C-alpha cells in the first residue's frame, strides 16, 4: 500500500463491481493500482469480483477509481442494491455465452482427441486425421475460443505483471505455432500437438465455467437476504389503504401487516398483537410476541394477527440493509493469512515463466529433442495456475460469513474472524449478557423511621427516571406499577458505575451502589442474605442519612450456564466483570459455572481489566462480550469483541462481532465458526500450494502431458471453491 493511501481511512467508501479478472494476479494488480491513487485504500476480492474502496473525497472520486481500473485492462462500475439485479443479469448472459463457446470448443476438439487416444494405444504419435484438417479444427479453438486469454494476457503484461491468461496463452500458442509450422512446411516426420493446445483451452474454459458456478454459490447468503424484503407495502393515505412500492416509504408512514405477510420496513407497532418470525435476523426458531410500542424489522414474517405499524427505518436505514452491508464488508475484507498469498501471487507468474524457459533449455540441451523440450515447457506453463491460491481464502470467508449471517452472527471483517479462532480468554459483562437484562424489584427495605416504602420509591424513581440503566428502569417500573406520581429532578449528576444524585423536591438525594455510599461516609446497613441470593442493591440516601435499600433481581439466562460450559469445552477461560457488589457477583458466577470474576469494576476500569488479562497471559488473545454503552471501552480494548444485538448501538459499533440474539451461546457459535472457516482456509491453501509444489516439478521433469496438466489446473480451482462450499454444512451449536 502506498504512503498516500494510508490517509484515506476515514473518508467515503464505494463498492466497485469488477469485470475481466481471471486469477489472483489480476486482483492483486487492480488492488495495487487503486492503492497508488492518492487518498485511496482499496481491497479487491477475486472470488466476489468486487473492490471495496475507502477514499478521501477531496483527492479522489468514484469516476477516478473506475478510470484507474480501466487503465489496468478491466472494467468497473459502482455497485449498490439498485444495480445488483443488473449485474446478476449481465453475469448470467456472460456465463451463457461462455457455455455456448465451450460446447463449440468441444465439438472442434473432439476429433482431435482421437489423435491422443490412438497415440496412447499405438504407442506413437500417429496421424489419424489429415494434418490440414487438424489445423482447421484447432485454429478457431486457439484464436476464437481462446481469444479471451490473449486479451487478458495483453492487459496483464501492459500493466507490468502476469496472470493465468499469460501462462495459458503462451503455452498453447507455443504448441499451436510449432504444429502449424510443421504442417505448413510438410515435415511429416515431426509430431504435431494440435490436440494438446485445443484440449488445454477447452479444459481451462470448462474449469472457468465450473468455477463461476461454484463462486456464485458462495454469495448466495447475500442474495437470499436481499430477496427477503417485500417489494410493496400497504399504507394508510387519507384514510384509505394503498399498495405502494417499498422504496417510496418515508419515516412516519403508517402501514398494515396482515397475517402471513412480511414486514416491509423497520417500524414500531401502533396497534394490534401478533407473533413475528424473526429467524432470518436472529436464527431463533420461536416467533417473538409483538404488542404496541414493540419494534418490528424489515423482512420478518408476521404470524396470524394484524399489526398497524409506523415506519421508523426505510431504505438503507433498515436493520436488514445494515446486515447486508456488514456481511458484504466482511466478505470483501482480507484475513492476515491472505498477505502471504498476495506476496506469492505477485512473483508467481514471472517465476513460472522462468521455470518453463529453464525446462525447455534443459530438455533441448540434454536430449536434443526440440518437441520434447517444447511440450514439457508447455506443461509447466499450463499447470501453474495461480487461481487456486487466489480463491482459497476469499471463498472460505464468503461462505463462512454468509453462514454466520444466517445464524444471526454478523462478523465485521476477516481479521476479526481470524483473531476469534485464537481466543484463550473471554471477558463477559453480567447484566444483559449472562443475565436476562430485565431486572425487577424484589424487596424494598426502609431504614429510617418516618419513611415508608411509597416515599422511598417516589424519591429514587423520580431521580432515576432519566437513566437508561436496567436497574434504574426496574425501580421506575415498580413505582409506576404502584401508581406513585413522580416529579422532575434538578441538578442531576451521574457517577458512572456508581449511581446518581440530584434534588427531588427540596432534598439532595443519592441512589447507587453500597460501595459508593460507603465511600461517601454513610453508614449503609448490611444486607448479606439478599446479596448471597444474587440480588443487586440500590442504597437511597437523603442528605447524610440512608433512607433504605432496594433489592433487584436480574435472573441468569436459562442458556448461560450451558453456554459457559461450552466455551470452557472449547478451551476458553470465562471471566466475569461486573460493577455489582461481591456477594451478588459471587452468586451469579457460581450459578453460571464461572470460576473467576471481579466485582465492583467501574466502566472505565473494564478496559484496564481487559488489558491486564492480556498481559497476564503473556500475549493471550482476550475477547469481550457485552451489551451496554458502558461496555464500549472494554469492547474496543479486547482482541475480539462481541456485542449482543439487543444492546446499545454504541456497543454494536465498537464490536467486531454482533450477535442478533441475546444469548452467550452465540459467542461460542461465533468462535466455532471462526475455527471452522480458518481450518478450511488452511486446508485450501495447503492443497493449493501442494498442487503447485508437486505439479510444476512433475511437468518440468516430463511426467505430465499438457492435456493432463490442463485438466489438473482446471480441477484445482474448482476443488478449492467446492471445498469452501462444504462450510455450508456448519450449523449453530456445532463445534
């Protein structure tokens, strides 16, 4: 990456659909040229045929980026949801044209194959077809069917590098040119290799067709998500119900969702009750009950009830659009392991050409057989295709992140996917992560004579009503349920992780943790039994006197204990951090099966605790799972961060992985998915490297016929993509 491109980390972004790439070297060249543009940072995904570009609008624009791609010999256009269907239709048309050409190539090559079969049977290169006819059959295959290789090779060489097209064009042209010269000169005692050049081109074309089909399957997850949103919505206009295109909806529009219909856009229920299937977002099979004020999301499916909904998020601002955008970004990102592949691809083609020249020279000097030397050199050129290397990583990432999206696991980028595989410690927040995150008041203890439960709740609920903390919400809910009128506080001050203070009526009221009130010099009564029972305590004081305590229970999620056990089985130590008191922390940790925990940890201290755990382990990878705003610093400090989907937007933005359902089991699923994906990447790279390590020497030593080399080269790319597609067998809960 050039020095100038590194400034473009905070600018605009654009996704370019690319055309004309044939191998990893093509992708590397486009990426290299884009990154030479001042203010640009680009990553090219060969498997997705996409360039994901971040740029400084003051120094570059989309038109300049497209022009840069054009100068390298490829095509580019801005890609968006609106253009996706057109791109798909264009790809389908190109694919059908390739298939048509392949069958024509088969028809022209089939008679030439008789030559090869007869040669193997007779033990010599005998002519079954007249050589003039062989020339007529092979020439259109070489220069019409195979013209794409010449064009691609020319653009590659003009751009200062080589690619698969250079190897195929060079190898087959050598075989065809030699054979044509022998035929025209009438040198009957020399062998001809028209069948080799034609068969190699036909097999390579077959490989590209199969590769294109397999690559298309790797992006099915994105296409499936995009198809989920309905195209029309039934809205209220002037008292009438009217069907309108979804694209025309604006926030505030009221629409109707009947039983069995998909929700068109994000919204809030105004009236009606039903159960909505949100499996496409969360992976959860059970429908979610919806009542007035509940949120509904685009593409989820309504049950039997009728819902009247006010639109809150439309177009690119729906949760579905955000998921598609996040998955596309993840699929376009590069894992650190890909850097080695990029380095190899940069020198691969020139190195292969050198090996082919040495093979030709070596055989000609040692045997004096020009044709033997030529054919072995052709075999080296044909078998050394860098496609398998280029497809090994991105196809696995595309399938893996797609499977994750289907299971409600949204992975921000490939680097996070790779780091998650190596996690050794997972730090978890208590409230909303291990627990339900919906606490309720269980006990109200009055500590001052003359103060009753109603007065205590009125003071603390009035003070807490502006807070978004779950414990505050529980207190306010209890007061409202009791019909206690609240007043607006004055001089409100929040102490993060401690509590809140302010004036209610004419009293200076403080409500917060026992540790905070003790540090303020107040005598806080003991409530050991409640703490041992796992209750969180809120101490309420007016002036310098403690008025009482409120005990709040936030029960452990039913799935948390099993999730912790599964994480431990994966070899991951689970550590709980909480701002709660030691007694409550101990009770929750014991119930969840967690051996190590830290209590009374302030929000600002959580990030430091994560850093300390990283140091303690001598560089161990430490992850963090949380759902609240106060978790954001710790999420950012962790090697890999996991945000619960129902948590705050701040937590989700800070996280590497977002879980669409509030279940710690999702973290175990994400780690298992990362291990499966990285294992598949390593497997793909191993076989891609082994293929070339074994294939090139075998061809150089005369052990491979060019036809066999062509078939092996085509099979290598298809096998790598097919191997990646096996990740579709991964399911949540599978380690």
